[in-house]
C-alpha cells in the first residue's frame, strides 16, 4: 500500500480531530489534578471513529460498561481482599463471564459487557494492595474515561462532523448498485455460477455488517437519526432480493434445458430484464397463468415460478425505491409513519460454542498469569496479568486471533521504543504544555492516520493506545528507567502469553467454523420442515446473517474443501418454499395435504443428515417431489393446491438444480382414464 493510499485529506482530518480531543482531555485532566491523565488520552483513541455518531454510541457503551465494571470492583475488592484466591477467582469469573455475554451480541452494544469485564481487570488488580482506596480509584477512573468521552464527542460533532446517516445510505445505495449488476449477470448468464455465488455471499456479508452499523444511527447528529425504522425497512428489502436472484439463476438454466417456444420467450424476457433498472415496469412482462386449464406440466409450473420471481423482484425493488425516496424528504420522521415496516429484525445468530471457547481461553489466560504474578512476587506481574487478559478479551471475536496478536506484539515493541525515546530524550528537554503537545503530535498524528485505515487499524490502535500508557503522561513527567523497563517488559510478555494460550486453547480454523455455520443453516431448514419455524421473515434474516458470517470464512477456504461449494442461499430458498408449502397445505385439498406432509417429513430427514451421506435420502426426496409434481393435473382442484405445487417445483429446483426435470411415463390418455 502506497503512502498516498491512506494519507488522504479525510484520514488526516480524522487524525487531527482525534489528537485535538486527546490533548483537550489531557489538559483538563491535569488542570483538575486527576491521578492518571494518560487514561483520558488513551480512551480518546479507544473510542475514536471517523463518524461522529459512531463515537457517540461507542462512548455511551464504554461509559456504561465502565460504570458497571466499577460497581463490580467496589463490591469485589474490599470484601474479598483478605482472600487472594477467592478474589482472583471472582475476577476471573467476572471477566470471562462478561466476555461470553459480549460475544452473544454482534452489534456495538457488546461493548458494554466487554468493558464491564476488563474494567474490573484494569481497575481491580492494582487495588489488591490498597483496598481502602477502591472507591476513590474507581471514581477517578470513571472521571477520566467520562472526560475523554465528552471531549471526543464534542470535537467529533463540532469540527468537520461526518454523519453516520449519510455514510450508511451511501453504503446501502452502493449495495443496491451491486445487486443490480448481479441481476444483469444472472439474467444474461455473463458470469459463471461460482462467481455469482461469491457475489451473493459478499452482498450477504455487507448486509449483515450494515445491520450492525445501523445501531450507530440512533446517536447521529443528522436528520436521519429519527429514521432508524425506515433504514431497517430498507434492510428488509435488501435481504429479500438475494434469494430471489439466486432463484432466478436456477430458473434460467431450467428454462434453457426445456428449449420450448414458451421457455424461449421467457428466456428472452429475462435477458432483457438484465439491462433494465430494478424498479422498471418491464419486470411485469411474464404473466402467471390466470387459470390452469392446460395440464399442469413441469413447464407450466416452471413458467409460473419465473413469473412469481420477477414480480417479487419488481415489488421488492419498487418498495426499496419508495423508501429511499422517503428518506430524501426533509422531514424523515413524517416519512416513518407512511413507509416504515412494523416487522422487527430478529436477533442475529449467536454462536454460543465459540463464545464459551473464548470465555474459557480468557479464564485460562487469567488463571495462569495471576498465578505467576502471585508466585513470582514480581510487582509488574500485575501488568502482565492485565495485558494478557485484556488482549484475549479484545480479539475474542476472531476465529484465530493469534496472527493479529503477533502483529500487536510487534506494534507494541515499536511503542515501547518510541515511548523510551520520548521519556528519556525528548520530554526532559520540554518546558510548557504547548511544546509538549507539539512533540506528542509528531508521533500521535501519523499514528492516528493509521487508525483511520481498516487494514492498518491494529497498527494504529497499538501505537495510539499503548504510547500514552507506556509514557504515563502526567502533569509533571518524571521517568524512572527501571520502572519503565519493567512496565514495558510486562506489557510485551503479557501479549506473548496471550498468544501462547490462544494458540493452544482458542485458535479455530476458518474451515471448521465454516462447516459449523453451514450446519446451523441445515438445522434451521430441518426445523422448518418439522414445523418449528413458520415465520419466513425470521428465516430470511437468520440465514442471510449466517451466510454473511459464512462468507468471511469461505473466502479463506482452499478450493479442495468440501465446504467451499456450499450454497447457503439455496438452502434459504428451500426453507422459504417449505414454509410457503406448509401455509398452503392448511387450505389445500386432503389428497394434496397428505402427500405434502409426507414430503415435509422426508425433507426434515434430508436436512438432518450431513451432505456427504445424503445420496439415498436425496434420491428418495427428489423422487417424492417428482411424483407429487407429475400428479398435479389429477390432484389440484383448488387455488391453494396449485400454489402449493408451484412452490414444490421451486423447491425441486433448490434441491437438484442440475438434474433433468421430471417426465411422466404414463400416457395422458391412460392417466385420465384412471
């Protein structure tokens, strides 16, 4: 990456704003004689974000987490200080428990639990030798963090503010542009299946990220702050488009295999659709049969499915455009009442197993490091325990945090070197606050630019947070080399120990988690077939969310992996069609309902078996569906019967898109004579 790539005006302004907030917090802290002004400086960089609304939300969650952690510290330390083992166990249990809870929430709100956990670690361990000052120390820490949060928020909202709403809507528009390009590639068959599948995964991952990002909108300073429900409604339409595009791809290939005049006309309409806008009325070009007077053949039912897909795409796109236009109105709050969906977005997927594993790794790391501190009687063993535990908590969301931890170690070593140069060569020569600010700016401003670049965020975080802490910025600097060396050594060794513990107990391969996420989707579809999940809205959001998580791992899978070809979007479609069939079966005629129930049981069994062992079960399920579809002319007597059969054809395409369509071996005259 070249220097010009990340030294942009936007990144430079962000770094200057953050540095201004940090120095403002530092100045106020020393004026009011707070005991640890360096905590205020570091906290500004911890909550730093290019968007003003994101800073406000992070600040609120951090302050709330700090208050909870401070309260826990006040309860634990004075009452258990005379029982070191019991106090250590309480701290370990609290930190690991809070880490577990934070990992169950994949939105910025997880910051509350995370901070509540390691605040006890950072504030509680130093008080073991001075329990009488617990309350004063906790109050001081809350004051320092609150001061940093206040300064960061004010500067972010006043000096060249960058609003969450504008950025969020820009990302949503870019998402829809990519969806339009994917529609064109699907309709014209210009891209192969693997490329289209990869793009659907990428869009699913972006949709999941946008969902979490929307949490910041409530804290934004723009007019979009009152339009959160409108944005949520936009996201409903986004996740609805992806399975429709996947379905259109399979339908196009099925039409090509039939090669009849009717399917050729449908193919030409689909191809034309590829060059039109998603909101174009041309989507309505294929009409579903108003009545099925002709035999309900595979071709007729397939054309009905194509018509349904195109109309659904048109409807979703039209609703999206209406919502997007409403957001352009000056009074977004008024538009909410007219357009916002009342459907709530269901909770995101919670990976309980990985949360437990991460909490266990934190517990093991803290147990071993605190034991070492007590056994060695090393004064800075406390720092060793703090840093190792905090690093395990911060990177607990990663499948394999070890590579990031290694990078953090290298960056921290650089911070130690820089802090030593400042502490013993530069700061002793400085007299006055303004020259001190200028000297600190030479290091923190370039480091802050790194913080604004996603690929360099770990580097920027390591430099901007560790540097003030290692330097222990006070009102009057007085550095002791032995103290500094011990602190720096303990910091680096704490990170190295976190690497050792996570390497042994915590690291999980991307392929392992990809398989687990794939099994989550399979289990959900099996539950639908068993009648456990009847809400298509919940299914759509749940599977798209899991698909977004799967996409991150799928990008790291080798081509030889048996999971690399998994298509979760096809499983989502299967679940949606099963749900639709179950709804129609309640109104269908008895013969159709009975056969459908047998198919549901077969599908439940199919999705509870691992893909490698599905051969015979898949053949049986496909055979049952084929027989059901071929019997449509004899069985379907109501509209509900016909609609159920249309979804059965769509389900057949999901399960076996590459096989030939079912063909009746019974002559029509014989069949009608029965």
